[in-house]
């Protein structure tokens, strides 16, 4: 069977998640490899989220925020851009191709663009092949990040009362 | 006590069930850790659907709720409320979007089913770590700002003022009125535009509840629903509005001119008043002139020799030293009603606009035809002669892949209006060059029928070219319209005296600026995006910001007015509540972990994070925080958490996505 990449998306609520929804409303078809997580703003996305996704099994990570100047919170996307550049610099150190993490701007009206990006990115990751060196990430991710939920569950019962 | 999660899977008729194997997904969800019950239902958002989860919560069967259905942007609130009615904190609910981002966008139902499983597993894991949040309520300031004083803004402001609410109406131009103030007659009833508009403009000017700020622009909007802070720049008019009584002595005597005139009738058209101190039009509200400093002789000359208007003004209202004024005020809601601009046809070179005489835009024709316009309402050629034949070209800039894809909705109708008015005033032969006739409104088709009997020539086809190069004697000195007449299947050349381009409507060049200030998005078509195309036509993604009129899409006056009233009633319903619940998902600093580096203080776009000198830690002002999470991601000590979007909640979602592997 051919390699089906797993891609995690982090989408900002206001533009990109809405844009992705619009692709749905317009019934635009795109590749099913993406699973998205909604955050309020691309500025919320921490490098650890991306590393955690790669560690857990993602072959690629897509970050999408509002176009520069359009961030619902004024400038969160600029912060996202800076963090993205930094992360891309350190990824090769773990043997991970920086192309596996992509940052895109998707407006609320750009359903079609969103679908195209997902298709293109899926193809790019497909050609890169599966990510093999996940273990190298153990060095940077602290134990509670790696064992996030398992720890919480082991603590027994309601994590919040624990 | 262990966490018990209830998972509800929606079929959404066949919208989800048609592509996702519900039975398989139910089986899968049952196997997930901490899930104590799984149910599926045809329409979860229906009353019985909501009751299903509400009852399970009431019966104490579950203490976390996951609904897998449409997008949270669609129904998060619905299910949060149902969760709350059941007696659980609404933030102990989360959603998996298996419609917009799953069943609707993929072809293979096996893959859609797999994806739905992953998304549900992610939501279940997230649910495990959700925490109850306390509701936050803020009072709603009963005052509203309406931005833009066209018919939309006028209607909205009057509605609110009549209901006894305070309104500030901010208009960029020296007078309110917008496009409608430029028209003579309005389709389809042909009632006189000024007759229906002027009384409303006057009411706005006089209403005790309306504060009118003309020649003013919104510079900054801050705050949030119920509590916006607006900063407006009132541009200097150089005429004191308290003293001026609009008598006209100043502009009548003004020796300057705003435009070098060549004597060509049409060159005066779109320019309106020609003196540097001018009243925008006779019915202007407020009836106070403005000085255009670019052309005013007093301002252009270092020695300020002119000063004639000041001498002429008996009331001493002219004030050359006047400065722009900045005003700040607070409002609870915002209505954007900034209207449209018309398409500039000079980019379509083959139509010759701006190159060939007697090719004019619809708006120019509208101004010429208006009794208060520069020809006194006479329809004249550039040389002052009466045209013997006129062609009207439809869809200029609209329904055209190169310019705007959309239909501008009013051009067919105003073109018909022109045919009628031309026939009324002249003996000219009239041609309408159309693609299709779109006469959808009340009384519109009837108006078209009427025109069919008024001896107007309708030619179906897109005009290829307008030229003044003749190929035979009959074409000399004429404008020649080259068109494929698709009803007879022939290319025709029709010689005419005048051509009117029915230019489409487009979003204002400056719409983006105001949209950005109010946190509203502009769509690909260049108009503002409403909250929902069908069910939320006047609200926006930002609470407390509403839109009305042609800034949302091309619209005729009836639709504009309907939308304006809808926006004002939406605002009234906000004001009547007095309080509104706002997002509880804000950021919070863990004082024990904060190292006091102050990095977050600079990251926050709302200055909500401040340093507490006494404690030596940063503190988030909950009233100002909007919950973007930028400070959270930036904190090097991991001391700030984003409620409802905590690190561990997001990690759990990531783990969930891969738990099925
Ligand atoms: C040639 C032509 C003929 C037409 N004829 C008819 C007709 O016969 N019948 C009919 O039903 N419809 C007609 N229409 C449509 C009609 O013009 C619109 O429906 C109507 O004007 C829309 O009103 P509005 O208030 O939304 O926008 P506008 O009339 O454009 O008013 C918007 C106002 O907002 C102001 N503004 C813009 N930006 C800002 C800002 N940033 N800050 C403050 N103020 C701002 C503008 O100065 C303007 O005063 C015609 C349109 C055209 C182009
Ligand atoms: S809200 Fe979209 S990037 Fe900030």
C-alpha cells in the first residue's frame, strides 16, 4: 500500500478554521490526511505543540493563521511567523526536514485556497516519506509533555480534582 | 470519582451519515477510555437531540460531553447551553467537527470514517482534561456608533434614536446622504430620491438622540462587545458649525475654482460644486460649507491675501486657523454602513472611458440627470447639444472574470430607469446592451415589461468595443458600439451619440481599513463577511459589530433599508439585555511559576498583562484579556495558561489523533 501521511493542522479560529469550514460548506474536496486542532489564534501555537505532534506520529504539521494584518488579535500571526522561523532552524538538528512544518495564511473566505494547500502539502509530505526519527525528539520534550494524558489518567480519576 | 464522558454522534440527516459509517464510529467510541456512553442521533441540534444529552447529564450518567457533528462555529453555543441546562458547567463540553472538515470534503467513505474516529478520539481526550470556567458578564453601554451615513446608516441611526437610544453617526464626507443623494429618481417606482431621502437626513440632523459627526473618520476602535472605545478625527472644515447658518454668501462670492474647466459639459459632471469653499449639495445635512485647502486661494498663497469668504460672512463663521479635532467616546455596539464605490471603467480600454468624449459612467449620468446637478437635469452631449441616440452598456465590471465575478444587482434596473428617463426628457433613440435582464425585486419585472412598450431597443450581447473610428459615412462623428447580437447571431456596429456604462458596485477602496479596525473580515469579492450568509446576515464574527447596506454586498435601496433596520434591531436586542456573557477562556498567570521577566507584557496586543511591582510577577487583567493565547505561547517559564486551551488539553488532542494507530 502506498504511504498515507498523517498531518496535524493547527488552525486559528477566526480566519483559517473558518476558511476550512468554508471549504466544507462549498463541498470542495481535498485529501483526507489532515486532522485539525482549533486554537483561538496562531499566536497560541507553541513549538512544543508541533514537536509533540511529530513525536506522536505526524509526518507533517500545518499551521494556518490569518493573513498578515488580519489577525483577530492584531498581531498574533506575526508571533507565529517568528516562532515558525525559529523552529525551522532547529528541526534539522533532530534529523527532521524543515519542510515537514509549514505555515500558511488562510483567510475566512479562502476555502478553495485551504483545500489546495492541504493537497499540495500532503503531496509534499508523501514524497518526503514517513518521519522516521521521532525518538530524537525525546531530548527536547519534557516527560510530562511526552506522557501528558497517561500521567493525568494514572493520577487516577478526575484530573481536575487531583 | 472517575471521569465519565458521553459521546453523541450526529448523522446530520445524510450530511454526515452518507459519508461516515456511523455504526463503526459508535463502536470505536465505545472502546475509548473514560467513555461511559455513546449515542447517535439523526439531528443532534434538534430539540430531541439536545434533550438527549441534557437528560443524560441531568441523570448524572456523565460529567463531560462530546458532540461529533458540524463545526463548533455553527453549534458550539447550542450544545454548551444544553450541557448547562443539564446542570453541568458549559465548558465541560467539546466538539468534533466531522461535517465541514470531514464528511463534506473527502470522497472515500472509508477515509472519512477513519478521520471521524481520530477526531472523536482527540475530542474525548481533550474532554478528559477540560475544566469548568466561571461565566463572565459585562454591562452593555446603550450608546451605538454607526459608521457611514448613506441610506443604510441613516436608517439604522434613526431606528435606534426613535427607540430612545443614543447614537453617534460618523460620516466621512461633509454631508450625510451617500449615493442616494446623487440620484434624481429611483427605480422601480420612480419616486424622487431627494423627496424620500431629505426628510430623513433632516431628522438625523435634528434628532436629540443622534450626535452627527460629518467630515469625520474613525481612527481607532478598541475594547470589546458592550464596551468599545472609539476615537474619531473630525477634520477641520474651516467653518464654525455653531455660527454658520448656511446662507451661501461665502461660496457665491468665492473667486477660486476647484477644477480647471474646459467648458465641456461632461467635465463638470462628477465634480459637483466647483468653488473651493463649497456646500456638497443643496440639501446637505449639516448645511455647512467646507473649505478645500488644496484649491482655496487663501491657503495656496503664503501671504493669505484672499480671505474673501471671511469678509463676506456676516456671522464670522470662517476660521482659517481651525485644526482637526480628536474625539473619544464609548459605545456598546458598532454598525458599519460604509456602502460601496462604483467600478472604474477606465481599466477596460476597449470601452474608451476617459479617452473618447460622450462615454460616461452611470453615476455621471445620474448626476447630470439630477435636477440639482450641473446641467440642471438636462441630458446633454459634451458639446452641449442634445443627443439623438444613446446606448446603455450593462454589466461593466460585473459578471466578468477579469473584474468582478458577481452580479451587482442594481445595474439592470437603473439602466431601465435611464431608458425611461431619457425617453421622458428627449426624443433620443435608446439601446440597452444586456447579457440577461435581472429584474428580481418587487415591481421590477413589471417595470421591465413597461419599458418593453416604451420603444427601447434591447440588444442581447456583450459589447466588444466602443470606438470613434468610422468605417462608413453614417458612422462619422458618432460613437460606434460593436456588439454581437446573440438573438440574431450577427455582429453589429451601431452608431450613437452617447454611451452610458452601467458600472458595477464594489467594496470601498478603504473598506479594509475600517474592517480591520473593527475586527471584521473582507471577503474575496471585496465586501464585508457576515456571520452567516443565510442566518446571520447583519452580524459578524466579532460580537457587537454589525453590518448593513452595500458594504456587505451590492444591494438596492429596499434591501439596504431592510438590512439597516435588521442591524438596528439586533443592536436593540443587545442593549435590552443590559449584560452580555463574554468568553471565559482567558489567560492566567501562575504566580509561583512566573519569573517576572515581563516578556508577556510586551506580547499582549491589548496591554492586558501588567507587572505587579509589589509581588514581582505579571498579572493578566481579566477584563481586557481576549484569550488569544499569545502570551501563553511566549512565556519562557510556562507560567501562563490559556483557559480552555491549556497546553495539556492540546497535547491530549494530539495524542487522541494518533491513539487509533
Ligand atoms: C448609478 C446607480 C444608480 C442606482 N439607482 C438606484 C435606484 O434607482 N434604486 C435603488 O433602489 N437603488 C439604486 N442604486 C443602489 C443604491 O445606490 C444603494 O442601494 C444604496 O446607495 C446603498 O446605501 P448604503 O448606505 O449602503 O451605501 P452608500 O450610499 O454608498 O453610503 C455609504 C456612506 O458611508 C460613507 N463612508 C464610507 N466609508 C466611510 C468611513 N470609513 N467612515 C465614515 N463614513 C464612510 C460614505 O461617504 C457614504 O456616505 C443605484 C446605484 C448606482 C451605482
Ligand atoms: S486570529 Fe487568526 S492568526 Fe490570530
